[in-house]
C-alpha cells in the first residue's frame, strides 16, 4: 500500500514563492512517474508538472514554465514543486499524483493575493 501526502501550501502575495512537497510512504518502490496537478475554483483539474521515476522533469503547463520547477528525491521519497513569482491565477488546490498507481493525495491549498 502506498500513500501520498502534500504539504507546503499557504497564502502569499503576488511575486512571492512557495515550495510544495509530496511525501510518498509505504511500498515506495512501486511508484513510477509522479506529477503535480491543480484545480482552481470553478475550473477543471489541470496538469502543472510531471517527473519520471528517475527524476527527469518531462512536462510543464505553459502557464508555469520558467516559474515552477519540479524535482524528486527518491532517497527521501519526496517530490517537490518550487513555485516562484506566483500570480493570483496560480491560486488553487494542488494535488500530488502517482501515475503507476492512479493515486491522488488530498491536496494543499495555495492562495495568491494581488
């Protein structure tokens, strides 16, 4: 059994930074590619960034390119999302997702004020 749990959300001003973390617990050797998604109020969930098992970033949403960076530390069973120069439109609940298991975390709220 594997669980993923997000942390690091909060409320910030536009232009500030946050770092989200996704901690994977359980049978971590079964986890392959991982991703961060987000769902803003009234909108559909969208892919923010994804990363391979080996820690190679593979995809970023156009709206976050150059501002967000996904990284992975398999020794610590953790996937992080560094978010810089945040904008009000980045406000959403951010979710961690394990592709090989179809497993979602409960999410962490990010709110960016102008």
